[in-house]
């Protein structure tokens, strides 16, 4: 009891211990080991206050759940203390060894006493020493079969045997207890070491910590419960206010009825169904609670950081969208309005050539406006997961030519060269989306390559087809190769010809909707190469292949929302 009390006090960093003792027990306190005296002797680092109270009924019959030696070992020790000397004496008598083998007899009985001390502790060893002394006196000390001893040397021999046996038993018992305590301390140190290592292995997993705690102490169940009252006293919270956050093992009852509770923080409590072997293990439970509290705090910080990042990204996108709308949409509208206003002037007579130029300006501005609005709508559909994909077999060379011709008015077909090796496999994708992706990539290359040419080159690999759009412009730094694919991102925001900065973002989103991907690489010798990767179409030998392609599901689009793209 004293060891358990002091172990628990030290584990919770207590400074004072109050111990009660009964009055009128001066004689029994000397004959028996008193708990208060043991606490006073062992509590060198604690202040102990002994409070006397009226003597009540004896509590000696209560089993000590935290005894240094188990009851099975104690019972086995008492059995060996009684049966061992008797069996040894019977063996010597059966062998005919009498008074001529007293030395060997004494040593054998001493050995039995040592084994009893190792097995059952101090008191069974003392009993074994007394039994051995009586048997040696009765059967092997002249005159035999009598309690009377004639020779003084034999009296000294038996007395020394009893004294040595008791002393050796005491030393062995103390050593066994210290070995047990060292083993428990080593177990606690190992547990704390594994708890510290769990920071790397288990990360922010509360269930993993609960499972480790339950397995370490062979508990029936462990649970982390939360409440919103803010009190640190678990039993003061109503049962309805508790919510189980995580658990391990069998269901754990409410804090008012569970075996043990450990406060984690103001809103969380560790519920334990079962008891650890030692009261000093409470310190390890406190360490587990502290680790869980740190994990909960890290989870809250991670969630807050994620929310802040999402808010910052949303604010940045809204700011970029407002800037794009204020410039890239207003510019073609201003061109249309200026041309229409010029044509409606009554005091100015326009020639047919001027009229044609104004109409061409209106048409070009309307095309730019439609293109910007279509980019915004495409990006909105990609983020909403509402992109429609109709897969079929596509010829890369024909689609590349179609895409380049669609932007011929911007830079001219003569600046783009298409190189598709003979025998290149077809790809599996959507016709309209594929043309749109190639057109966006080629248009981006033309805008940033000055007056240089752009090469569209096809490379086939195992199960995939890669389309490289190569330019020799200024290129992009490695740190910006992913940023250019974000919505409303442009390198050089003062460029009035690059649109709202959605071309590459739309290209990547549409490619991922078809099960492909777009990434940027450096061009050897300078410039930037956009690589479009799409799955190659299976051979035509498969039956009903085309029908299967038309109904193939679309891949997930990496738009940050984990949504599935419908077909």
C-alpha cells in the first residue's frame, strides 16, 4: 500500500501526502508493518501528514491488488516452505545419511530456504528456515528423535543456520523485489520511449495512440471523450454532454462509472476501462494524455492552417477574377462600343474602307469577348465537376491540324509545324476537348515565342501518346512551372494580349477530364515545351471498341474538390 501510494503521488507530482492511522495501536504497530510508518520512511521527497482516527475493523483481509509478489507466487512459496524441508529430510533418511552427513544436510536445507525466498518472499523463507531447523534438530542432531541438544556446538550450529538462512532469505527477497521494481521501471521507460517514437510512426493518429495504450497495459477499453462545458472535472459533466471522439477495445462506460479517468485538456478526457498493474503507471497515463493533447492541438492548427490557405486562395482568385474582368472583358467591349459610336456619328462621313475596318474591329472584339467568356465557363465547369466527356478514337495528326487552323487568324498557320511520325497510335479522348486543349497550348506558345516558330511533335510510349508543343521563347523558371497552370495566373500581368490567364488552366483541366495530363518542360536551347499526355486507344481488334469508348467514364479532374466528372 505504501509503495503504491508514493508511486501515485510522485507520478502526479504531488508535494503532500495525508495518511490516516488508528489510535491505540502502539504494540501492534511495532509487531506489524504499519502503512504510515512505511510512508514516513520512504517519502524523502514528500511532506507526510499523519492523521489519527478511531480504530475500526481490520482491513488485513483485503487483497492488495498492487502487491510486489503475486498471490500465486506467495502460495507456491508457502507450499515449498512446508514441503521442501520435509521432502529433503525424507530423502536423507531414505539414503541412510544420518549424523555423519550433517554438513551436506545443512547446506541442502539452506538451498531450499533460498529457493523459497526467491519464489515466495521473506515470510515463507523464514518459515522454511524454522521448519528446517526443527527437522535438523529432530532427525540429525544427537541425541536424535529428541528436542534436547546435549552438545553446545550443535546449539550454535543450529542457531547460526537459522540466522544465516533468515539473512540469506532476506537478501534474496529484497533483491527479488528490487529486480521486480527495476523491471517495472524498465517497462515504463520502454513505454515512454515508444510513445516518443510514435510521434514519427503514427503522426496525428489519436486511435493509434489509444490502441497502443490499451495493448501496453492490457486494458479492456480506452476512449477519448469530449464535452463542451469547459470544466476539468469529468464527473461534474452530465452524461448527455459527452461525445466519444475515438476509442479502442470494448465500449467504455461514462466517466462517472468507468474505472479511471485522465484529463487531457479543458474539453477532452481519457476514459479507461481497467486498471494498470502499478499506481506509479499513472504517470505514464498522464504522458499518454499529454501526447493526445498535443495531437489534438496539432490537428486544430492544421485545420486552421488549411482553412486559412483556402480563404487566401479564394481571395486571390476573386481578386484575379475582378482584375481580369475589369481589363480583359472591358477591353473588347470598349472596342465594340467605340466602333459602333464612330459608325453612328452623323457629322462624319465614313468611307467604305473605314466602315469595313470598324466592322472588322467589332467582329474581332466580339470574338475575343466570346473566347474570354468561354474560358470562364469552361473553368467553372471544371471546378464544379460538370464537364461532359465523350470518348472516342482520335487521330492526333488531324486534330492537331484542326487546332492550329482554328487559331490561324492569330498568328498564321505558317508559324506552326506539325510532326507526327508514321504509325503513331490514335488516342482515346473527346474530339472537341482535344482540339481545345491543343489550341490553347499552341496559342500560348505563339504568344510567348515572339516571331519564332512552334513545333507540334508526337511521341508514343507504352499505353500513352504524348504531344509536345515546343517553343523557343524566354522560357519559365522551375519555380513557376506549376503556377502557370493555376487559374488567373500570367507571367507579366501587364501583357494585354494574354487574356484572363485561363488558357493553360483550362487546358490542364480538360486534359485531366479525358484521363490525361499537361505539364511543362524546358526546351533544349531555351524556351518552353508543353507536354500533353493522353491514353492510347486500344487496337481495332477489340470487338465493339468504338461503342465502348463512347460510354467510357471520365477521370476525376484535379480541381481541388475531389469531384467526379460525369459522362
